[in-house]
């Protein structure tokens, strides 16, 4: 795979100097245009130590305007990082739209090193690469430009390079014992590298192998590649935007027929027994029991560092707020956080749509309650046409992947759909509009959403079908009776915690 | 001090239940109105263990809407926290405008406990309280409502309370060994508490001592106090806003006379020798020397975990960007970050104006370069009237306090004012407007700012006078010669690092 990167290609100083000024101006100019663009640029550097990863990143920072560049390298995770799913640290460092992120020793670092050292099997490597691929696909699908450089040196070339560096008083510090150790393991690194490149070179995030022996050659290759990739991507996005606008117009015409056809479809929700309820006495007793259970279980979870994430979705006026309050009453306020999900902020809009949920991942042992969530993409955004059909269709997979990462990290995840019937909603809307201090809860939007009941029901149905997995199942709550709903919510969370904690015990 | 909080005041269940529904509705309603308000609410709970701090915070979360409340308690700092100035963790948790933050074991925790245990002297306690006061004043001056509750129990009362808790199977976990140890040290805690309350009870952030023995009594006191404080503050802010609007109109009239009077004033800047320059040869050699020095020194600093913060201010076209690039070229891109300071984002606008700079405090050993900074408040915001005179006047003190915290944490701080003459600026503007790829740098705003040269010069003069301290001095850079300026910047940073590192040595 690397033969073509061991040809000894060079560029003379004269050639380089002749090319430099124009290229630099173009890059600076491009950066200015990029600032207005609707996508971020993620540039990864990986490869053989000594092949110029650091130097090239420094050069990019020097040639371009470092104010619109974010450079990140990763050492051992901080305690705040290791208390969250592995990719949290990468998500929090993603550049916003219009900026460039340069990543050294990124999400490829561990797979590469661990496999070369024999700490993981090839099957495990492949599994990790699937995570990598899913991550990059998620970013690319939302428009991010991903450029990946593999900086290569031959075995001999690496030895020569490390020796040269060691002799240079300015740069000798760069050569560490690990570098020499890795040189001795050269074939193992190359084997891991080949597998990595093979598996993760996809159309939306291809690897470019760069011969790293000659500074000027590799600099020219990388700088030109960055320039070309950004230019091409910018044009492609423009084209895509105009096509999307045309499609949107077309789809609008189609839409009305569709909604009519939908109304008659049976749905998971229609199978719910909506008559279930509790008497006031049953409620008081059962709620107290379940809350006492929950209070004990979550404290155990806290002591073990097990976090809980609770997702509440539901029709307007289905009683999410009330159910959340009954639940959090069993918890110590310092241990939980309720995140109301409304329109994203400016900083959130400049990022991937999942970014704003990643940022609220809590530290070990905490409970995070999302009042509405990432499911907005396949509910309100789908129904209202705030995102393209292609975008919400792919969201099912993105969401499952996101949740899988939580569960893999040991987070207890419960997802609730609070369901009420159309008639019950009308009743509640009318009550709200009559009680002074509840009026603020009822907006014109609620009435508008109500008109699309059928479309929402269809979307919910599909959401449950597509995202209720064994690891992260949906719990449907029959919420016509608030009392019944509240108890079922608290019981479900307690059950989930109990199951997770006993699983932990079996392991130990 | 606490006699009035040991009177055994109680409220009967009947009284409480009679009061509860209306109070709760009022609180919920207030919270909705607060969401539109232009200030955050910071509520602190401190006091004797067992006096109901936790319970009251839980109650507030239960009665009010937890979606607009952020609850925080602090244990040992995480590694990410301990690598930054002490108050970083508090700044990052501050509620935005319209929200309520409930703080348990907050910035009062360490002063109280450390003094009670005799780990700090009374003089040291006082010093820490000054930091607390400055912090609260800074928040209050920008509009934050700060409410502080000291929950009290008598010595006997505490013993009784701890025993009762221990007997309750649901709550026995709350009583720790530390609680009993603290009970034995009761007089010491009370002595520290008295001093703390005395020193930090100010008009903008008064303490309210609450008798904690009876749950209903203390709940009623706190809930009513919160309600009253928010209501009063909301009204006061409205009044203040209309007064400010009137004053602004008046001041505008005055302003023009002032600017005329200013033009003739001598300034620190006029004393600079603006003819200083370097030949191309001198520049190449000196820059290389200084960069080599800097490269070595910053690596040493990195190894020691010493962070560097560099502030660049200067007239438009003074060459900040160029100077920054020459400087960062000596650094490894993974170790520094350049923060361009432009208009704040929506999330930043919802916070204290210093919040957006606190958020960029880097981890140990990094270099953070601010291209424009918190000095915007006393420069552009002052000159353009974006904030009130009172606000920019008090900013001098707030800024000194902010920088003092960095320096106290061991951060090396350099502040540069890059100065050019009016004639030189005109020359550069004209050049920019002629060169295609530099055009984007020149905006109409630059020309408008230029018309206010005298006012800006006056503001800069005062800024340097007021904020150049021995710990955080300004370095004025004669920047008519770009070459001279760049070398002086790099040399200054290298000097500062050298001084800081040798100081560290002496200590060790």
C-alpha cells in the first residue's frame, strides 16, 4: 500500500519558493470565504513518527490565519473525559461551521497503537474502526469536510529521520523513547495502518497517503490538497443546496397526498390500552413505593459511578413536565440536571445537530433528564420539514449509534414516549387556556401541531420501530391518566437501574 | 449573631398547607417572567450540617420548574479544574440570564472549613473573603441577583437533628462521619461563620440567617425570601433601565464637547518613540534569536505546567495578526490557541461579560493568545457607548481582579498594546484597499473608528494607567515598524517566561 510513498519524491527550494506566495494567498483567501460557509473542515494527521505530522500542522497554522483554526492533540483522557463515553472528547473539540480543526493523534491513535502492541485483536480493531467510520459518516453527512493525511516514511527513512532530528539541537526534544520503540515495531505499525486505511477510506472521508521524507514535497502536497478539497467542497455544497431547494419544492407538492394516506395506517400507539389509570389512593401508595426504590437505587448507582440518561418525548400536554418532577423528587438536586430542549442556540446551530446533546453528557454517577431530545430530528423536524427527508432518514442510524455509545459506556438509558389521545389533548388544552398560571404553557404552535396529529403519530410509530433496540428500548407510557403515567415512569427507571446494577454485580 | 436563629420558631402543618398552593403558583409564575429578564439569579446555601441545605434545594427544585434551574455542589476539583484558577469552576457553572442557579458548598466552603480546622489563619480567611466579595460584586454589578442563606442550628439542635436523621432508614445515609466531627467542632465553625457573614454581607449580596430546626418554618422563610427577592430585583432592574436610558440621552449631548477637550491632552502613547525600527537584516537575525529562546522557554514552561496568556490590543491595522503569527511560529500548534474576540455569541451575551474569557482559560502548560480581549469593555464599548460609563469605570477593577487570579495561579500574563501613528494607519488602510487579498481586512468600521482617534487614544491612556500593575503590566509596542514590533513582542514573552521560570526555581 505504501510503495508509492517511498519513491523519494522531492521538490527543490526554488520550485517551492516559486509556488509558495500564490498558494499562501489562495489559502488565506479560501479561509475568508470558508468563514461564511455552512460546514466545518476536519483535517486529520496520522502516520509514521517523524514523517512530519507536527511540522505540517505548524505550517498550516503559520500559513493560514490561526484565528480560524483549532488544533487538537490527545494524550491520556482527563478525569472529566474518562467519566464520559470515549468520543465525548472529540465531540467537544469539533470546529464549528466556517472553521478548520486540525487533529493530531485523534480517534485513530488508540486503534493503531493498541493493535500494533497486540493489545487488541484484529476483530477488535475492526470493531473500533466501525465506530470511527460511523463518527466520520455522521459528520460528513451533515456537511463536514473531512480530509485525512497518512504521513509515510519507509523503515529506513524513519530511522534516518529520527537520527537527524536527534542531532538538531532545536528539535532533539521531539524524539522520544517511544519513537524508537515504535521504529523497532515498524512492520506491526504498517500492518495496522494498512488495515485502518483500507477500512476507513470512504468517499466522504478518504485517506491520502503522503510521502513524508522531503519537507517541501510533503508540505506542497498537503497544502495543495487542503486547498483543492476546500474549494471542491464549497462548490459541491452550493450545488447541493440548490438541488435541495428544488427537491423541497417538489416534495411539498407530494406531501399532502401522503398525509391523507397515512391517516388510515395502524400504529404502535393505537395498540396501547389508553384506559389504564390509578385511583388517587393507589397512586399515592405506588408512587411512594417506587420513589423509595428509586431513591435507593440511584444512590447505589451514584456510588458506582453509573450515570443515567432519561429521555422524555410526548405529545404536547402529555404531562412530561409533571412526570419529570415526580421523578426528580426522589433524587438529590445536586445529582441531576433537567435539560429543556428548545431551539438550538447560535453556537449549537454552528455544529452537528447531535453536538448539543453530547455537550450535556454528565460526569459519572449523575442523572441527566432531557425534556425533548435528539428525537426532535425525526419528529418535529421531519413533520415540519425543517430538515430534508434524507437527513431525518439517516438520523435513525445516527441516533442508534449515539445511544449505543452511551450504553457501551455503562450509562443507563431510558426513553419515554408519553402518549395521550387526541380527545384528551383537547381537554387539556382547554383547561390550560382557562387557568391563569398555566396559560404560558399553551402556545399557538401547540394548536398548529395538533392539526398534524396524524403525521406526528406516523412519525412516532416509525421512530419507535427504528430506534427501539434491546440496549436502548422505548417505553411507551399510556398517559391519559397522569397518575398512571407518573408511576409507570418512576417504576421503569427503577427497574432499569436495578437491572444495570445487578448486571454489574454478576460481572464482579 | 445567631441568637435570633435559635428561638425555636415553627409553622404548623395547617398553616403551611394553607400557604403552599398560592406560594407555589407565584413562584412558577415568577420563573416564567424571569425567563424574559436580563439577569441571572444566584442562590447560595451554606450553614450548619443538618440545618436543611439539601432539603431546601430539593424543595425549590420540586416546587419550581427544574428546567430553568441549575443546581451545583462542589467536591474536590477535577484535574481540568485544578489546572485553572480556582474560580474557573464557579464561572463555568454560572446560570445564564433568566435562569436560577442553586449553589451548595460553593465558594464559601473552603474558607469556612479551612478556618474551622485551623488550616488557615484569620488573616488568610479575610484574604479569601476579599476574593469572594470581589466575585459577588462583579456579578451583582452586572445585574445578577445574589441571595445567600445561612441555615442555622444550635449546638444541641444539630446533635438532635443528626440523631434523628441517623434513625430514619431513608435518610441515614446523609449523615457522615464528617458531620459528627464537625459537630464536635461546633464553636470553631460558628466563629468562622460569624466572620464570614460579617465580611461578606453586603448590600448587593446580603446573607439571610435562617433558623433551620423546623422544616416547614425554614422552607417557608426561604421560599418567601426567594419570591420577594426576585420580584423586587425585577422591578429594580426595570427602573434602573429607564434611568439608564435617560442618562444615556443626556450623556450623548455632553459627549461632543468632551472629545474636543481631550484632543489636546498629552498621553502615555504620545511619549513613545515611534521612529524605532529594524533593518531587514537585524530583523531576521533578532527574530530568529528570540524565537529560539521562546521555543525553549515555553517547552520548559509546558513541562512545569505553567500556562501563558497573551493579550493583544492595538489600533486597527497595527499589525496584531502578523505579530501573533510570528510568535506562534515558535510554538507547537498543539500547545497554543488563538482566540479572535469579536461580537459575543448568544450564549456569551446571556452571561457576565468576563464569562466568555474565563471559558477560554486553557489547561496547564498551554499558551492562549487573545486577539483583542476583555479590554474591549474599556476601549470600544466605552468609546462607542455600548456600555454605561459606570460599567466601564468599574471594569478597571474587575479586570485587575480577573488578571490577579490568573497570576496567583501561576499563569504568565503579557498584555500588548500595538501602537501606530495616525499617519501610518492611513498609509496601511490605503495599501489594504489596493491589494486584492487584503481587502477583506478593511471594513467601513475601521474608517469610522479612525474618526475617533482622539477618543480611543484617551481611552487607551486611561486603560494603561488603571490596569498596568506590577503583576500584570502592559507592554506598549511601537509598531510603526512592523519588524521592530514583532521582535519586541517575541522578546517580551520570552523575558516574561524566563522570569517566571527562574522565580519558580528559587522557590523550589
